[in-house]
């Protein structure tokens, strides 16, 4: 067997693409290895969402290229969003790269490898914007090999034009995957051992089973998956606040399989900043949707993404963001310093005028606020019992299991590894900033869930 080393950067979309690439490569006789040194093929599935992510990918590729200087028989492939952004130009910097391919051309991988074997380099960089020409990867792991929690692609691309964001230019236009195909894949994953799926899309809330705006939306898709497959938990990411409609909110209320958690990126809390980000909603609209979501289901958890230091963000705008965070009471949040991305509206037409030290100060103030809100919300759960999907052993503590509650909180509890893959009742007895501690409820114990 040949060996492939694959390094994945960025979002769940890339994680998903890596899993599919490994399945494709298994068909070509490749086994995964965790060591660069013993690989015949090294793949870098890259991200360019912020400058730092881009640098990280480039420096890892640099390491691989050095290794190839010592062992010329290694094949180096670069894929993902840096590959799409930089294209064949990447070879100017690193002539040793054999293959460069974009996120829409993963299925071409066997053919690209064949071209390299017969000498030379191979690239596949076109974005596919036409639904009839786009094929979603449908390979599913064999029985017993499926991840407990699996990603399933619902759509690709993004038609939004958030002024800071490079994603539309590297992932192309939206194409929704036919609902039958998605239901079939979830069914196959459930049969192969998965308990939970996360439906993926850059703006998954824009999902439509038909062409353009026609057909069933995300709520209908979730209903079908819940009704037609054996999967126990359904999640989706990432939705856009503007696309959260009453039907989807109703699904949270009515569908037990849909987990009571939504990751709903708000980005900023000032109307002025939201407008220059071209997000298409106001602070009030976001607050209204978030409170409807909270009311839809008990224990509903809302998490978010935030950007600090966007061009023109004043101290007052930043205060508006903090106030909005308090208003919504996010359960947790990811926050980033604004990073200008080439070709975006904000980078080309606006001045990156918030000084780095102000960005840093705002970021740490925001994170401190979120930390205290997360802890308060976690502490409020002490004493309650919730169902936890045991996903693995706890890397920090021997004899402990790490699991995920339906509300997406991580819980650590003492347990036997034989329960991995099971959904078990766990009583919460301690809270941290980003996780909970608990104890398994034993058989015969009366379990009254809150
Ligand atoms: N498609 C998803 C998320 C895309 S990227 C969505 O729309 O929600 C994940 C997060 O990275 C974004 O939510 C945003 O907070 C952040 N991000 C994107 N571009 C950025 C930039 N140029 N600078 C800083 N953060 C950025
Ligand atoms: Fe980027 Fe906006 Fe699309 Fe998200 S919705 S991927 S932030 S353009
Ligand atoms: Fe990064 Fe591309 Fe995802 S830029 S965040 S890997 S879509």
C-alpha cells in the first residue's frame, strides 16, 4: 500500500473534503499516515479565510518542499482555498508542488495523480457554477468505519457578498445538492454506524432542493432526514441570520432529532458596521430572530462568530457589539481580528484603519465578556441531566470519556470506553469556561431531564 499524509486547515467544509479525499484515495491504494516522513503523497487542504490561516498553510507546504528536496519520489498536492486563490502561481514560490487543485475538483484527484505518475505536474482549478455539471462526492465509509459524528454536504459555494469575506471567490456560486442524495447518504452513514450528522454549507440556510429558489428549503430537508433515516441527531452549519425563517424556527420546536443548538454568526452589533460588512440585517433583526430561536425549544443554545476592528469600527460601535452580546447572551463565540483579504470589497475599497493594538484590546475585552457569560450559562446547568453522545476517550484524564450534549456542549465524565458511540444520560456536576464535567447516571436511577 502507498501512504498519504494529509494536513487539513480551516473549516468543517475542509474537514469534510478531507474525509472524502481519503475515501477516494483508498480506492487508489493509499492508506493514511500521520507522518510526513513515511508518506508517498502529501496533501495540504488549505484555508485562506484570514491572513494567518494563509501563512500557516504556506509554511507547512514549505516544510514538505524541504522534505522533497531530500526524497524526490514524494508527490506534493495542494488543494482547498489557498490552491483556488493562488492557482498555478503557487508554483512560482514552490516549483516542487506536483498537483494544485481547487475544492470543486476533488473528484479529479485520481486522474491528476495518474498525470503526475507519467511525468510532469497537474492542475485542476476551475470552479463549477452550473448545477447540471456539479457532482457531489457520495462515497460513504464501510460499515463499522463511519465516524460517530459525520459531516454531510448539503450545498456548496456562497452567493452572499459579505464585504470582508474571501469564501465566495474561492468556493464559487451556491449549488444545492439534490435532497434524495443527501437523505441517501445520511441513511448509509447511519447504517455504517454514525449517530449524528451535521449538514454543511457556507450558507446552509439558503438550501433549496430545486433549481435556484425553487423546491424544499433546509427545514424540509431536515424533516425528510429525520423521517426517512435512522440517524439520531441532526445539526447544520453555518446558517445566515437573514435566512432564518419561521419554518426553520418551527423545526427546532417540532423535531426532536434536530439538536437545540444553532451557530449563528452575527459578526458585529453596530448597524453601521453591519451595513458596511454588507450582512443585510440590522442588530434588531438579529436580536428578534435569536430570541425566537431561544423560545422555540427549552435549552436552546446559540453560538456565534464576531469580527473586531472592521474598517471604520469606532469605540462606540465596539460597545454596541458588547451590548448586543449581553442582550443575546451567546452560549459561546469565536472572535477574530479583521484581516483584509485580497480581492474583497473591504480590502480593495476600505481603509484598514483600526490600529493593531486597538484590535487586540477589543478582542481580549470581547473574549473576557464571552468567557464570563459562557461560564454563567454553564454553571446554570449544574445539577441537570442531559443526553450525551460519547465521542471518545478524554485525552487529558485517564478513565474519562468526552461527549457532546445535544446543545453542543462538551462534557467530560468517568466511564468505560465501551460506551463510545452510545447516547447516555449524564448529570452535570461542574462547569468550566468551555466545557462541563459530569457523571454517568446509572441504570435504575430515575432520570428526569430538565
Ligand atoms: N460561512 C460562514 C462562515 C465563514 S468563515 C458564515 O457566513 O457564517 C468563518 C468566520 O470567519 C466568519 O463568520 C467570520 O467571523 C470570520 N471571517 C471571515 N472573513 C474574515 C476576515 N476577513 N477577517 C476576520 N475574520 C473573518
Ligand atoms: Fe462569507 Fe458571508 Fe458567505 Fe459566510 S455568508 S461565507 S461570511 S460571504
Ligand atoms: Fe477557510 Fe475555505 Fe473554509 S477559506 S474557512 S477552508 S471555505
